């Protein structure tokens, strides 16, 4: 069975500081990992994905994530946070060989203060 | 990326009525479509998976007689909430994927359902 854990309900950072939103996963096979962002009353916006290859993945709006197989983690990072980054962030995973649906973590609210 | 649309974007209905939500893949053929439900400030919960021309596979705890899913063509899936009640009020998001196990899922903008 697939599962995703986002251990933090909320992350607070000051504008200009680096941010990290944590994600760990569990799949039976090789993982296919995503990060999405959601603004209030809006759909999901794709940020980045890892399928294979380089463990450091760069995505939209300056975000990046590092795939760590030994720690089964895929933490989202950004070197310098913006107030406009404040939103709800979801990590998602699926076993890409099984062709199953994406399973989402519970979400982490990022709050960036000015 | 590919575009997935949903209609309507929001709907208000009276308790006991049925509501149909459409999900369309606009520029690709979606062999598989997924329906998710999201409560305020919570995660997306997978409701069901449907393959074109086949019956939907529902996740545990989802009533298939209440949430009717039809995937009659490669570009259209519908979710019908039958005899809606206030507890069915939620944000419903569809997702579509093309052929092949490795293909990405693309998400619709969601439909806000409010049952009075």
C-alpha cells in the first residue's frame, strides 16, 4: 500500500529565509513523487515531480525537492521564501509501475511573514 | 501540460436532489480518470478510479450507489451525487491520465458542492 506523511501541519518562516516542507513516503515499488500547491478555494497547481534520474529536482517558482531513497523522503525547499508562497502544500506519491492513483499527504500550511 | 476542465465550478442544491459534475480532458485522451474529495483545509481523499468503458473501482468507505461515476468516453467522466445531503458538501476534484502506467495525472480546477 502507498502512503505519504507530512509531519508538520504548519510551517512558519520569515520572508527571505529558506524554507523546508517535509515529506516521507512508502510504496512497494519505485516511487513517483510530486509536490502541489493549493491556494484558498482553488485547484491544485503542479510544482515539481521526481520519476528517475537526478535526486535534486527543480520546479516552478524557485522550488526544489531532493529525493532521498534511504530516508524515503522528498522534502520541498526554497532558498528564499516570499510572502506570496503562503499556501497549502501537498506531497503525493504513487508506484509508477503499478499505474495506481496518486495518494496525497495531509498537507502542510506554509505561512511566510513579512 | 494537459488541461482538465470541470463543470460546474460551484453548485448549490437542496437536500435530496442529485447533482452531476463533469470532468473533461481537453487535449488528450484520458484512459483513466480519478475522483477525489477534499474537506476544508484537509487532504485530497481518493474516491474512485475509472477506466474508459469499465465500471469504476471505489475506495473503501465510498458508497458506489451514492456517488455514481460514468466514464463513457476517453475525454469525459461524470460524478453524480445522488440524493445529496449536507454532509456531502465538499470540494470535488477530478484527475485524468493518458495511456501507459508512467503517464502523469492532470487535475481539474475542482467543483465546490454545497447542499442546503
